[in-house]
């Protein structure tokens, strides 16, 4: 296995410069009967309901679960409510461009994790299995998205995946969560598409849901695998390849004091 190590310990400050942060951050353990979870950025900060530290790291560093290496088991089992708010001045100063705004919010969330969870990481590049998403021999079966519809994105739940004006980059992210490996877009499809696909989840209905407390369900034997469903229902194909994947390695972490 090839491993390239970037020698940089990330603790919320780099070369003596303080990372941007939130004015107020609250971290509280979830109750024993809490179910479900949400992770969201909003115009004034961050809101996480019943989330795990592993899920918070995914959100803060824009990585998937399979890109997080090491750390104690409680990173996946302990759940928290986290709220973090910007000052009015910081809120006004953030870029209007949504991707750039989200990038700034991620940096602030990284600072919260460093302060409240004592999170220290480093990045490595490792050779891993990946999947290349390509168009099948007979062409795509997806429909062009209806531009008059305001909603867009992909809803995926227990073997049913429905796309509404969805881009291929979004589909690759959803597929990577299902397969627990990177999925690269090599379709050359630049539009927005509507589709619906049914399949047997790779690891039952708990797959792709890292914070679910529901045990994986048995997949119906009548449903096709996700690989077959993509070919037959979407006209696309997943090809296995090898590639270099950036991972987040946990060097140190601690449970937070609730406030």
C-alpha cells in the first residue's frame, strides 16, 4: 500500500495564525432516547442534532466516513447536539458565493472540534479501491431535469434513490456513502437529471448511514445489487479502479466537557 504523508499537524492553528471560529459554540450529549440525526450549515452558523464526532469530522473536513482513519470507538457511538453561531459582523463578511461560504464555515467548525474535542489530525494519501462512474454502452436512461422545479438533489433511503435535477457530482457523493469507497464522475454528463433507482443496499438498510442506530435490515432477494441497478435503471456503470485517496488520520481526541 502506497502512503504519502503530509507533515502537518492540524489543531486549529497553523504557523501561529488563529483559524476563524464561531462566537458561541455549545456541545451537549444527546439523550439516551434520541433518534435520527441532522448536520446542517445555516446563514448564522452550524446546527447538529444527535450527531457523532465522526459525522462532525466528515462535515468539517468535507470527507466521507471511509476517509477517517483511527480514533476511539466512541467517535461513532456517542451522540451530541452542537450549535455554533457567528457574530453579526462575521455573518455579513462571509462570501455570498455558496461554495466559498461553506468552505469558511467548515474552517470554523474545525476550530470548534480542535477546542472542544481536542482534535488533532494529519492528512495522508493512500492507495485504495475506487469506482469510476461512466455511461453504459446503450447510453444514459436518466431524464433531463425539469427546470421549473425549485427543488434539486438526491434522496436516498434504504435501497430507494430518487434524483430531482441532480448533478453527477452529487450522485457520486451518494454512491460513495453506499459503497464506502470513492466514486469518480467520468460520465461527461454536465446537466441536471431526474431518476429513480431501487436496489439492495450493500450492507442492509444501515449502509450509507454512519449514525443510524437501527440495525441493518435484510435486503430483499428480489432487488438487484446497486451495480446492476445502475446499469439497468440509469444506463450508467460502475468500474472498479485503484487510486490515491486523501485520508484524515486521528492523532488525538478527547470527550468534551458539556456546556
